[in-house]
């Protein structure tokens, strides 16, 4: 695949490296805009994190990660500069490696409270799963790779669950409990239970990624408006 084939508007994630060559958290969300082959320069949206622009300085190395259909791809790039185009903050980067397919993807995780419901299931064929009732809950965070649900009891690692998330419509997935730890919610002891997706339609995964990206953009806009109101002059 060539850089110009990534596609206008493709959601991407950036994993930055420090001066020692170690990856820097968090994973950042961005969007592909354009690639100029003659100059080997690519334009992407300036990344943001928790509603704030994340500063990426010239010279910083990064992994650029994106999905096409059911596959995940990545390449390395170096930050060149930041500029504003039609009111949109743009990060100019230069690819320094070929695009390669990735076996596993890390996803940007966003704090949010979405309506959800889940039930524990056994490792059996779907038609043999005992029809336990779903329990209503909310998410603590979501990403393209999983979700953290608030549960009333601690779930054992490796437990299989069936769940639904409510976005513009219900999204179904099957997942495995990766961790479950005690938290306090409004004075009540509950459990933050991290679920790794094991079965989810690719279009639903992409819908989650788009939701995370658009929500982050809206949070960023609200912060800009708030700053303008606080500093009218």
C-alpha cells in the first residue's frame, strides 16, 4: 500500500517515541488529510488527548497506525512542523518507513459513560449458551480494542461475557475479562472490569473508533469556545 492510498478522513492513531527510543503514552488520535509524494510530506490533524491539543514537536518520531477493512497497518514517521489550514490545526509529518501490516493493534482509550448491558456466558456454542438475563451498567472508558464496564461484583480474569454498548444503535460483542478491580462510584464500592473484544463486527469496531475520534474533537472545540469566552479580548 502507498501513503496516498490511506484515504482522506481515515482515522489514525499516533504512538510517539522519546529521545531514548521508548514509546510515550498516551496513544493519540488524529486523521489523515493528504500526502505529497514529491516532498514526502503528509498532513494529518494535530492530535488531541482528553480534549486538549497534544504538543508534537519537530523531530519527534512516531508510529502511525490505521485500519483498512479488517486489516491494521502501520509505518514510522517524523514530525516536521505544525500549521493552520482553513482554521484546522495540521501536523506535517514525513514517513520514514514503508507501510506494513500489523498483527495486533493498540487503541486510543477514552473515558466516557455509555449505557451498556452484559451477561456472563460459558465457552460454548452460541446456541448452547444458557440464557442468563443481561445486567444494565455503564462504561468507564472505551476503545477500538475493548471497554471497561462498571460491575457490581469482581469478575475473574478470563471470564467470557456477551455485552451491548449503546452508541447510535446497540453494538454487540463477545469479550474476555482482562482485569477487574475495586473502585468507588458515588460512595458505593463497585468494580472496574476491563473487557478485551474477542468477537465484534469490524464495522462496529470502526463505529466505536469514529465515535471516540468525533467525541474528542467535540471536547476540543468546547475547550476552545470556553477559552474564547474567558478571554474575549
